[in-house]
């Protein structure tokens, strides 16, 4: 069955500098990257260039170029004589990513409240939360994840630290697949929504300690989700977390 190549908003960062893909390969890359990050393609799933080309209605060349780019991003592995494998999740790398996020986003909160913006600035965060709630009610996973991303990106924007977003986005990518699995399977979206509301309430009250505590709790919930998903789907994770990880 042929699938449309859609420029997906959750496709994430572009390929590394110096590895810009041709237009068609870029579309294939965006589609596959989105499918991986939204767990439509599951960790450990084997992909065939021929089948992907047929499904997407393109030749093998753009598929091969997209796969090579995703391998560089550690989202795919190439298996000789077998095809490509969606990279397994790494508990260690996810913990490291959450550590980075807590350090960055807690600093953002402290900076925001050191010189608080006008009260109406927090309305932009409430708008993200409203979109997230609506997406959850509609059981629209993609829109839910996009609204969640918008919330955290807006925080950086309010702080005037938009340039830090690529660091946070890269860290988010490392555990986005866990959240994409957990939202439908564990109904975790409601907890994230509650966390976001608690963060905004603390920001509105200009309580730095409470706001940083709420942010830390939010990120720790992501680590707990990772543990739950690893118990439900141990085959999605690397077995040796002390070894050099695939992802």
C-alpha cells in the first residue's frame, strides 16, 4: 500500500551540516524519522529498502540515502544481508538525556523568574496546554506530542533562549519514542498535562523553588515511564546498558 510522503512537523532536526539530502530523499527521511519517533516503526523492527520504496512510491535511491542519514542519527542500524533495523532504546542514554533536560530547563525557570515577564506571557503556555488537552481527548498522538513540544519550546522562547532548543530537542528525541508508546498504552498523557499545569501555576505565583521542583518531577515521571515500558517491552531495549549504546 502506497503511503503519502508528508513533511511531518515531528520529523525533527535536519541531517547534519555537509550531509544535506536531495529533495525526495529529504521527504523520505522526514517520513521515516517521524514514524520512528512516534513509534509507528517499533524498536528492533527490520525494514526492507525494497518494501519501503514500494510503500512510499519512490525508487530505492532516496530510500537508501534517507536510511544512511538515519543511521548517522543513531535511529537505524544497517544489517548486512538483512536490511535495516530500527535502533533499540538505551536506558543509559535516556537517563543522560533527562539529566541534560533537567539542568537546562531548571535554569530556564530560574532565569524566567529572576526577571518575570508580564503576567499575560504565561497565557502562551496555557494555550499549549489547551491544545495538548484537546489532542488527548481526540486520541491524536501526533498532535499531543506536538503540543507537548510546543510547551517546552515556548518556555525557552519566553526566556529568550531559543538558540538552546536544538540541545533540548536532541535530548527529547532520545526518549520521545518511550513517550509515544506510553501515551496510548499507559495513558501517560494526562500526567504530562497535569505536570504542565503545575509548572505554569508555579510560574504564575513566581515561586522559583516550586517551579523548579515541578519541572524536576515532570522529567522524573519520564524516567519512570521508561522503566515501565522496559518491563512491558524488554525487547525494545538494549540488554547491556553498560555497553556502548546503539541509541
